[in-house]
C-alpha cells in the first residue's frame, strides 16, 4: 500500500512538472535549419554529426561551400543554438515518390540514431510539447526535423500525415529547381541558372504556384505541418501568400532576404513581409554575411551602408552584413505593427511582452546548404588590419567558419548594442505556431 502511495505521488509530481513546463515560454537561440545529412543525397560531402578529436580539430574556414562543417562537437552545448532544426534534403533530380521518401527517411533515421546514441547531450523533439519539456527540464541540444524541397514527397494528405508522424515540423515546398508544385527562384550565376534552366527561360508570368502546390500547402496544414515559402520564385510566392490568406494558413519564411536591401528573385518585399505577419506567420533571415550583401538596394539603404563603410564600421560580407539587414528588418516590422494589426494608432512599444513574440525574427545558418558564410572583419581576409591592443571575438578573426562560432557572433552583436531579443523570441514563436498547426488540423478542410 505504501509503495502504491509513493508511486502515485511520484506520478502526480511528474505530471505537475510536465504541465508546468508546457506553460512556460522559451527564450533562446534557435537555428531554423542546418543540414547535417547532406552526405546522404550528395555523397561527396563528409558525414555530418561525427565527433573529432579535440586535440586535433579540423581546419575550417568560412569558405566551406562543399565541405562538411556540421561536426557533433559544434552542436554540443552550443550556446549560440540551443535548438537546431535539422533539414533533410531531396536530390534535385529525384524522379519517384518511392525514391524521394527513401532518401528523406535515411536522413531522419541518421539524426534520430545519432541523438539516441548520445542521449545524454542530444534529443530529437517530435512535437512542440516535447520542445518545451526538453528546454525547461534538460540542458540537452534539442533537434527538430524539417524537409527542404518537397519534390515528389507530397502527393496526398496521407503523404503529409506520414511526415507529420516522423516529427517533421515544416517543409520548404520549393528548392533549387521548378517542380510539380511551382517555380523556384533562380539565383544569379551560370551554374544556378543552368541547374534550373527550364525555369530560367520560362516567362515570369508563367511561373505560378501550380494547383498541386496549393493542394500540398493544404495537405500539410491538415497534417499539422507548416509550409516554408523560402526559395519560391516571386510569382509562385505571391500566389502562395494569396492562397494561404484565402485558407487562413499562417506562412513562414526561413531564409530569404529583405528585398529592399538585396534585390534578387528570392528576396521578400516589404509588403510580402507584412502579409506574412498579418497571417500570423513569421520570418527568419539567413545568417551568412556573404549572402546578405547589398544588391541593387534602394537608395536609402545604399546610402546608409555607404556612410557606415566610410566611417570604418561596416565590413561587407562579414557579420556586419547580417547585422545591417537584421536591424533594418526589425525596424521595418516594428514600425509597421499598426499596419499589421489594422490599427495605425498602435505602436510596438504599446505591446506586452507576450504580444511582441508575434513579431519575432528568426535566423537560419544553413550550414552545409551549398553556401559559404561570413568572412572575418579583421586580418588578411577582412576589411581592417588587426589592432594588437584590442581583444577580438573569434567571429571577427575567423568569420563564421562553423556552427561553434554562432555564440561568438551573438556575444559580439550584444556588445555592440544590437537588440537580440526578437531573435530569442523566435524560438517561442516557432513552438507556438507548430502547436497551432497541430491543434487546428481539422479547420483546413
């Protein structure tokens, strides 16, 4: 009898403990996507999530476009990314549903097996409730599943439900080439144009979101999975936003740039950003300074950057380029809160902390996602000579060479007075949205 009483009390305490965790908000750095399993669809990449000898670390630089940098050591107790979304990728040339599913499952299993083998420090969260529980009750690195590029994967509601059962939180519908869902943005450059040549030569007016793309967005919502608008060509994204407004489906964008600063096919305009937040979605920025340099920017932003460069406090291609776009996007969103809410008298400063979470801005590092990262600020590869009388953060000297340097970036930006709270709020906003999708599956019929 005493044993039963003790067991009952323990169970009651555990239940109360868990319920308390579900009511607490999250404030941490959450990376919206890294790609530790690139070696599965593209075998020339080194295997991700392997440990190296701490006495003999790999030599890595910020120029690592085709080289694995996702070592387990850098994911371990990473103060710059407590929560990490592991993005599984399909091959751009995938031909069949069966092959597409097999490639993604192999990547999900790889990450799951890694977390299980190192369960003292890593855990995969397959529901938003698990994210909250692990965040508040452990100090483990929390991994969430996503898929980048849905080609051949979403052919029915059953397909979407299958991925929801695997714990997939969101799917980036488009990637590098046009597909059965719609058109992918063509990045400037010969190779990227050649990769999506069919899309590149197609007239802009013909690059719409296809009916199957609309079906896929709805199937995903019905399964409790969010749709990421990243990589969509402008007309496809415009159509997707209109469809999601019609169906009242919140959109997310995980790693496209602010069009007023970087005016390329993939970038999102100010009006589209406001539309995303009006629909209760949210946006995250890429983090690579090399990717975020000004390109055909408006005169306002070009003149502003020119002034900073002239003053010797902005190094294009370094973390300064991320800092610049992040701060300008933050200012744009917060100054338009009244527009988003439909009441221009409302100011961001009038909002409660809980209300401000809705206007969070996430980040996505995209390590091993076919790109290089921020270059150093100082030294041979930077803009300025090293001052031996100063103490520098590693990010200033090395650039963003690997995930282990994310914490250095946040420390530097904090020292420089950058408001990082919207970034930390994004972890809470993401979990809120994921919960919303899972609870409202039946509302999208």
